C-alpha cells in the first residue's frame, strides 16, 4: 500500500468517526419519552436499566413512564409526551393492536416514535423504526433444540405462553410450532398464558402437572420467557420431580436466574434476548436527526442458544448486576 493510499484511508476513517460522534452528540439535551410496559420479568427490569444508562451516556433527558402492564396507561403516557412536546418517543408496546390513533397523533406532531422489543399491527409509516428480536426465530431455535434433544422419543410438551395479544407470545408460539412440525413424536399437550411472570408461570405449571398424571406424562416445558420457566421449575420440584431431567425446561431471554438453574441442572436451554434495545434505537434516532437518514424499518437483534455446555456459571457472573 502506498503512503498516499494509507493517508486517504486514514482521512476517510477520520471523517467517518467525526460524523459518528457528531451524530451521537446531537442527542445531548434532548427530551425522550419512554413508555415501558411494566416490570413483569427480570429481562424487562434489565431493559429499563439499560435504557436509562444509554440515555445518560448520550446526555438525553429520559422521561420514564411505567404502564403497569396496561395499554391504556401507555396510550395516556404517549399523549402526555406529545403534549409536553418531547423530541422523540420510545415505546415497548404491551400488545400488538390498538395503536393507530395515538401513533397518528405523534406523527402529526412530528415526533418520531421508536418501538422497542415488541411489534405493533399498525402502518409502518407511523413509526421511525422497530428495534426487536426475530421472535419467530426465537421460538424456532427453542423448538429445534427440543427436536435435537428428544430424537425419536415421544415427547409431550406443555407451553407457557407470554401475555395474550403480545407479539412475542404470538411469534414465539408460531416459531416453536414450525420447528416441531413434521416431528410427530413431539406434541404440544397443553398451552396457556403465564403472562410472562414467575408467579403465573408456577401457578399454570401446577395445573399442567395435576392434569398430566402428576407430571409423569410431561416430557418438556416450553416457556416464552425465563421467568415463567423459573416459576415452572419450582412447581416441578414441589411435585417431587426433577426439572431438567424428568421434565426438560427450554425458554427465552437468558437472564441470570436461568443460568443459575442450569448450573443446578434444572434448566436445559435458553435463547438470548439482549436487553440493549435502546442503544441501537438512540443510534438510529441520532442519525435521523443529524441528516434525515432513515434507519432500517426493523433493526433485528441476535437470538443465540445457550445450554449447560456454554459455561452457565460464567454467563451468570457476567450478567448478574446488569440490572436484571
Ligand atoms: O418483549 C420481550 C419479552 O417481554 C421478554 O421475553 C419477556 O421477559 C418480557 O417481559
């Protein structure tokens, strides 16, 4: 490489870095409203902490509103943000439907809206971007793990669904069913919502165990999140069975408690969902405000499978204390 080429590369790198830092700097002092669903799970608590931290790092004044699991509270909060004239709005929508009116109001007020971690059934021009995982893929990864784990053995699965009407509940169910389709030895015997909470997960699992011969007929529990899986693990233990051995446990999120359960031999697999949705969201907002750069409509985060072979103690240590 000639010295001229080296200098040219260095100059273009410097320009790129300068424009990144200008883009980041332009968020300083902006007011961003964040309508969070609530605190139903360890994952959600971590998302809240990470969002606050990402805002602070960029000098953003984050107005936080906890909707206590209610869409009406989210709509009220968003209307409040619009009335205050915030610079942008982030929302983690509790359910998929019913957003058209309030998103239209935000659009008319020229306030960009970014969806975090869940989707909506609304026209795509009503939000700037959506930062979320591919939730169908998450279900598929969990299902593929089970297909590999049981081989040709018959396997009756019980499913703990997330919040009714939420995109992760709809999509994780679909992905899992896609993965087990064609494997006639695997059937979903029972499926009910546990609302993404530990207590509901335990309660519903107790019912499944009673209905399935004291749990003897259940081969695996598929929970749409780790918190429900942790609740199910307790129910399995209370019934005198061994979670992870008598009943396999597969779920989604990769929170520290599921790694602790893996260390104890009580959980078999989880699919990671990063709690850092806000980082990519702020980056997209920053570029958009800097020069109108339109982000991808869907910014998709990774969905990595973890099993007891993936150093669960190390994963627990790394994640513990990150706001989960
Ligand atoms: O939308 C993401 C899901 O919501 C997480 O998997 C779950 O833990 C949360 O409550």
